[in-house]
C-alpha cells in the first residue's frame, strides 16, 4: 500500500504583500508617462471626443498596470482631460486605506491643446 502523508496545515493566505509585489510609485509613474506620451502626443482637444478618449486612456493604463503584476491589488485609475487655456486646475482625492500596503501615483501630461491628469490607486485585497 501507499504511504500516508500528513496534511500541511500552513496558512494559505497572506495579509501583507511581498516587497516585490507592492504597489510602488516609480514603475507606475513610468508606465503612465509612457502611455500618455504614446496616446496624446499630437492630440487636439475636441470636446465631443474627450469622453471616449478619457475612457480608453484609463482602461489602457489599468490593463498595463495589471500586467506589471501587482497581485491581489485593486487598481483604480482616474483620468481628467481638459482644454489647455492657461487657467489653473486643482485636483484632490481622499482615501481611507492601509499606509503599509496601499499607495497611489499621479502624472500630468500637457501639450499645446490639452492637459491630462492621471491618478492610479493600488489597494491591497486582504
């Protein structure tokens, strides 16, 4: 007959992400910068096209951030696109989160016609 092996009773859950899988702002900002340069380099501000452009930019950024490998993170991407008229814009966000595991990155892109502000939030699933 076969051998009887004892069952492993180790915990199979993690309550903190591994250091290499933490949501780090450096790689996230670099990813966002690259995407914004690719998509918006020669774009003109057209009010009718901005809602679809905003959706597509946020989806592309979210999907690329997931590809980086932030396991067990909820990725939330907020994109604001506006017309470049020389005025100022202020943007703020408030969150209730765990400072040890959760983080965010932001990036601003501007050309002669438009500005784009991206905030990407990474919240760890416990």
